[in-house]
């Protein structure tokens, strides 16, 4: 009987261990099944908040936002892999010590200053109602795809409307998000199609693919500057304390700082230090784009943009370019935004990224 009881007890113990092993294995499988949420790119739709969050390896990279009270959709905020925010907070979330000029420069966006004579670039809540007739608005319409995976893919449509709500252009934009431990990438592919009439896109310096950066990535300056838009509206950028201001532009032509503005490049990189970490980010043009290579609309006060649809506006020696789209005709533009933390982007690495992007899409 004792042997039988001992055997029975051992048998129960072995059964318990076997059951425990099954539970552990099942738990491990469940954990592994959930791991894709923290690996690769995950898109989180929050329709009630008018945004789509983009996570890379479990960390927030950026959010596609389309608030009802905005004049355009945009990506905001944008984070470097180390967690440093690289976009200016104003006007959405003002931060102490940052500039409060150009309220239309929000996050990372795509826009232009002259569509059928309307200014889509400079429109914001700062424009008084009596002047709104000269401006256009880009209105989010629909999310066609929000796909997570090794890369994240977001496809959206927007209407470029005049002040009366008439649609001039229909925008279809594909955003491809990717990243690893030290870098993040957004490929921005936009097709603009004339909707119901002929549309002219006229040479203008206000464009095209742009980011307004955090104070740390501005270039140090002791000057107050006045910038005037196409309609003659002046904006003063005041001189401020340069503590912690470390930005420096470099371009594929080998130019530095303020020399980069108004030059044509395959890529432009902006490097600075924030949170005691080197952060470098760049915008890459694509040889398939009209107007390649793009002009750099890169200002020391924090506007970082490249423009394929302006030439004479940057260089008076160039002819004034006008793109005419008849009803149903389209124009497509592709750009890459890349950011890394922990080191600078060398010219050799930038050229490698450019060549890679040139072969895609």
C-alpha cells in the first residue's frame, strides 16, 4: 500500500509538472504571439481623435493628424529613435523658449504656395477672415489603408480646396514607415490630380515637403529677420538666446549652413544635439521627380524644406516654371525623410540612402 501511495503521489506530482510545463509553453507562445506589437511598425487608428499613431519597435515615432480645425494634415510630433522630439511644439503644444513665428509651419507636411493663384502654404488660423479668399485648404477625406508589419503603410486621400470649398486637386498619398534601433524613415509618395478643371502649379518658393524643427536644431543667430510671403505679409523672426541651439545644415553639394538655401541637391541633412545626444535627419529627393534636383528651402530659424516646384523663386536666372494639369491629369512627387540618433549622417551614408531610395517605387 505504501508503495502504491508513493507511486500515486509521484504520479500526481509528475502530472502537475507536465501540466505546468504545458501552461508555461502556452504562456510563452502567447507572449511570442504578442511580440509583433513591439517589433516592426504598428499603426494605431484613433478615428475619434483624428489621428493615426505610428510605433516603431514599440516606441512612438509620429502621428498622422488631420484635425477639423487645421488647414492641412501633417505628421506630429516626430521623434528620433532615442526619444528626443525633433519637431517644434508651437502652435499645438508650445514649449518654453521656442519661437512662435509662422503658425502654419506645423510638424512634417506637404504643401505649396501657388495653386491657381491660391496660397495653400501660408494658410493658418492667423489669417483674418477677410483675407481667406486668397488661400486654400487641404482637407483629409479618407484612410484607404493602415497596414502594420515589417514596414507600416498608410494611404490617405485629401482634397485641395479653395476658400469656398471647391476642390481643385485630389491628393493620394502613400506613407511608408520603417526603422530599426538607431533610425526611422518615412517615404512620402504623393499624386496630385486635377479634379474638375485645369489647375496650374506656379513657380513659388513656398514648398514643398517640409518640417519645422525643435529649437535645438535651429542654427545659432544673433539677428532679427523679416520674411515676406508672396502676398507681402511680413513675419519677424526675433533674435533669441542661443543656449542649446546647435543645428547645422549640410548638402549633397558639400555646402554648409546658410549657404544651403536656394541650392539644388540630392539630399540635405540637419544635425544637432538634444538630450546630450547627436541627432541627424535629412530630406532626400528622387530623380523621378519633376524639378529634380529639388531646391533647398532650408532656413536657420527652423524651417527645413525641399521644393521641386519652384526654380525662379530661388534663382532669378532660371525660367519661371508652371505645371499645367488638365482635368484628370496628375503629377507625382516622392521624398524620403530619415532620422537617426547617436551619430552624424556622413556624406557617404547619405549618398547610399539616396541611391537606395532612387531605385524604389
